[in-house]
């Protein structure tokens, strides 16, 4: 069964990824590199999008191809497709895509995406390979160590679906009294503890018992987005300067779609395409 997911921002995200893959395949068609498409948190291949209409008092939903099927449908395509999914049922459905696309080299990897990606990045020979990776987590599952491994390949273009409003901003409580487990999660997402001073200011107040310090949240969604993009720039040779902020119908920020290129030589054209699509 297709997963229930998102709304207009999901369609927007998928359209950007599809258009990038088309441009990427065109740009590399005369190159001798073996081209891989890697989809982490790949789901089961299909997505149900909320639609605006109503039917019989139930919300109408649109069934659409997820990013895995979308990539497989492109011709000419990639030489290899790697799909990573932690859910056994979804992974089993991804494996069935081999029947629908018998001419494609498809590998389904079940388990934690961070573990699989670090192993792929560190143990694969990237000299004659290039790849596009789509990191599409439902929440804050992507660790900074994984991003560092991707950047170290010097061969992978990566799109990151960053949980700006649905994850990070919710954990950054106004009082600054953050649950230790949440602090640890934020440390792993950003790869540093410096977010504490970036997102909070210390205010001193004089009380009957002397001077007391209180934390004050200063981070806005835009400040969080800028901070994460700057973190990407610290490890990747090229990062899109205009990540797309996806909002719900009430204009509240939900996600940030970011792009980074690990290969210095191919980065200029990759960046030019990505930034054009993100406008």
C-alpha cells in the first residue's frame, strides 16, 4: 500500500528532483562514468498526496509515483539504482520494482540508511562512478557523520529534505530547557554543539536573590535554514545558496530542500542546474 504523505510541497519536491535527474543524465551522457541513483528512506515506491477536493465526505487523495519509481521511469537512465528503506514491508514492495523494470539494475537495502550510506561511501570505488543521492527522511534521522561520508566521496550530488519546521524548530523550545535526548539528536543532525549559542541568547536579570541568567530563543526558521546550509558549505565544495523552504497552507515552514555537490570538477554545472530549479 502506498504511504500517506504530505501535500503540495511533496509534489513540488518530486518535480524538482525529477527535473534535476533529467538534466544530470543529459550532462553526463557522453561521460564514461558509471552513474548511480541512490534513494535513502525510499518508502515503497508510491505516495498518496492529499488533494483539494472532497468526495463522499472523505478527502480525495492522489496516488503518484514516489522518487524511486520516478527515477526508474527516466530514459536513458542510470546504470544502477540503490534503494534504502528501514521498513521491511516497504522494502519488500521496492524489491517488486524489479518485475516492473526488468532491464534495470536494482538493489534494495533494508535497514538504517545512515549505516548503509556510510558503508557505500567509504567502501565503494568512486573513481569511475558518479551518483545522485536523495535523502528523504520523515524526520531527523540523517546524522552529520553520514553527510561527511557523502562529501568525502567527491563524487555524489545530494538533495536533502531537511526537517526544518516539523523537526528541528519544534525541538528548539523557547525556554532553552531542552530535553537531553533532543539535545543529542540536534547534535547529531548538525554535527556540532555550537547550535546552542547560534539559536539562543543568554539574558541576565536582577532578582531579589541576585543576578540570574535565562536562555532566550533567538532562532527563526530562516536562521535555522541558513545555519544548516552554512554547515553543508563547511564540508561540500558547492552548496546551493537558495534552498527551497516548503510551507503548509498556513505558510508555516515545514521542510527545507537543500542541494550539495561533492565533486569539485562537476560542481559548477550541478550547482547552476540546482539553483535554477530551486528558484
